[in-house]
């Protein structure tokens, strides 16, 4: 059977791959300028856009065939990746693994793999920080002079704020893309998904002045706006450059299966991001991939809210929340998309805070728990920069990563795509029953996921001993109380249940505990089913 040649595969006639022809360039140009054919006069602004579009089209790579991570077709609250239902849990560095040339990302990725953590978040390089930003010691997002790399190539003109040459926003840096691709490749080989953050809010003038998009730092006369208008679309040439870098990134990375995109980090901060700009960037991702073999998920950040999200862009599949509570997962379950706790933080540096936050969020129906771990630095890429200095805006370290592995392995012990949040009641047992265990500062709380009648995952926060109650159909069950700090089973029991509410008493514990409850096969016909509970 004769087949037409694949226009995306490199050939002698088309060595770079991609549909390189004038009609495509013209169509892209007309789309970018929103002008009919008869109005295509090459003003300075349009010439700038055309240069960017030509660079994108001529750089289209050939593509392998692995399917990217996607929403699970049977339960879109979770992912499907490499043929397996997937929840993403991690404790990752402060987003500078690629843009900071002093950061040895292989050591970092090895440490995530060691704890079976499967997500890392990294910034594209359109935003960077400077030493001292947010009181972070050893900040990967604040490279030393001469050690910053981003999608754009440096020009021959000196004068950038970091002491180097200015950037040319119409030219790409091959070394950056080689490093970015190697980072994603190395992550994929270790079973780690990459969330690539395309842009980040400019929190103040200092950070805006550090960005290649600031007019001081580029030779293109682009970016004559304030920090809070960087994502407003008011500067058309800046918007053109932003769309072009998105097209370049999305095109170069189309082959990867362990990748999804976030449009902008904390877009709700400082009030500078316009809805029209956000939708334009999303459309750029989607329209670019429409010409390519693969489609990647798009994530969007949302401010904490006491109500469900509304008026979502239909192309957004992952809802990102920072410092998320279980309410974010509960309120947005009806949207049938992944709900993500995309960044933790705050003044608390205790392992308990971030361990229990992870358990509560995942057992409320979330599919991503991404702890921001400040123990990873350019000097300690293995995450051993502990204890953290006073004033560090968060926690992290090897012990917390070990504990988050317990959460990941616990939830992976269930067929979680068959589960949904379910009611569970909890009460503290009397002090006499609890003995001399550590006292909880407040009443205990509980979260549960259930495949009704088959499996129940419960987390109790606060102790030192509690009783949970679940509505269970009649049947035989095994209950295991799991120590969330060690992973050990502190108590195991089997019981027959006639149906209705079933109370279960926990062992004494410190801080929090998990319950794994599963239905087990009933005894053979004729065997006695009237047996007392037995515990180990």
C-alpha cells in the first residue's frame, strides 16, 4: 500500500522535519497579527513577529511515539501515565534545576528516585530571582553571575542587569534547549514527571528588572511596561515574544511523555495577569500542538477560595493551588479534572505540617502533592542542606521525603481510580483509654477515600487515640493501622460485619495515623462465619 511521506519525519529534502512551507508561515503570521492577506505590510512590529515565527517553524523536530501523561479515562481526577493510574507526590527543589548552570540536576533527580517521588516542577527561564529573594538561602532560582541560562540567546551587546550581554528575543540558545531536554530525559528515566512552568508573576520591580523580558535586558526594545503589566498584553511586541517562546518550548518538547505545562506561577498575585493574556498563552500551546503529533496537559494556578472554581478555560486539565487545603479538592470534585496541591510553604519548617498536609489532601481526592523543599541547593543538590536556616519560608529534608514515600506507597496500594471521597466520622477516645500518649492540640479530623464495599483509605490527624466509624456493607474485612512516620503496621485485625456503621479503634499513636481497610474473600460455603474479631 502506498503511503504519503510523513511531513514531520526528517528527509534529505526536509532535514529538520516539520511542514516547512510558505503557506504555513503565512497562515501563522496572519493568525499572529489577526490581519487579512491584503494588509500584510512589514512594519517593524510585524517584521519582529515574522522573525520569531520563522525561527519556530524551521526548528520543528522529529517526534517519537510515546503517549504523554493524561487524565485517566475512567476517572479524570487522576492521571494515566505509561499505562498506569498515577498520583504525583514529591518534595522538590525551588524550580531552578535547569536555568541555574551550577545545579547538578542528576544528583537531585537521583534523590527523588531514591524515595520513589515522581514529580518535579521547573521554571522555563522567562523569570528568575536574585540572591536574597524571599529570604531563601542557596536559592536555585537565583543563579550566580554568568550562570543563568534561558530560552533566548545572548546578543553581542553588553548591559544586562546580571552583568552579561543583553538577550535577543528573536534568537534561541541551543545550549539551554539541550540542557532542558536532558533534564526531562533524565527525569523520565527515573520515573519522574516534569511540570514546566512557562511564566511567573513578577512580584516586584527588582525581579522584573532581572528578567530577559525587561527592556534593559534585551536588544529588541521589548518590555516597556511595569512589573504588574508583564502579562497584561499591553505591550504587543512583548506578547509576541511571549507567544513565540511558548511555541518554541512546546515544539522542542513535544516528544516527551513525562511532561505537562503550567501557564503561570501564582497568576493571582499582584493583580497583573489579564484573563485575555492567559487565554492567549493557552491557545498558543494548544494551537502549536495541533500541528504536532502529541498533546500535553495544561495546568493553571488559582487563588485559594472558599468556593468552587468557575468559568474555566476548557483546555485546562489540572487546577493548581498553593498552600492548598483539602477543601480545594472537595469543592472542585465536580469539575472532573485533576486537583493539585502545587506548592507548600509558610513559616513552619516541621515535617509534621507537610506530612499531614499531604495525607489530608490526597485522601480528600487530590492527585498532586508537591512540597517545596528548601534542602536542595546548588551546593547540596542531594537535598542535605539541613537544618534549614531561620527564616526559610518552608521546610524539607531527607526525613520528610522518606515520610512522603510512605504516603505514595500507601495510596498506590489501592485501585484509587475506583475510589472517591466518602464520609467518615472520628472521635477522640478518653484519656484513660489513650493512656499516656501525646495529646493533640485540637480535636482529631479524618479524611477517607472509598471503593464502597471493597476498599477504604482513611487518615486521622490528631490523637493520641481515636475511633473512626464507616458505613460498610456486610462482608469480611481486614483493617491495618499504618504509622505515617515509619510505614509500619501498628495493628492488624480481621472481622466479619453484618452491615451498617462499623466503629474501629486505633492504637495509640503520635500526631497522625492511617487506616487501610479492605474486603477479603469470605470463608468457603459451610465454614463458620460467626467468629470474633482478631487482632495482631
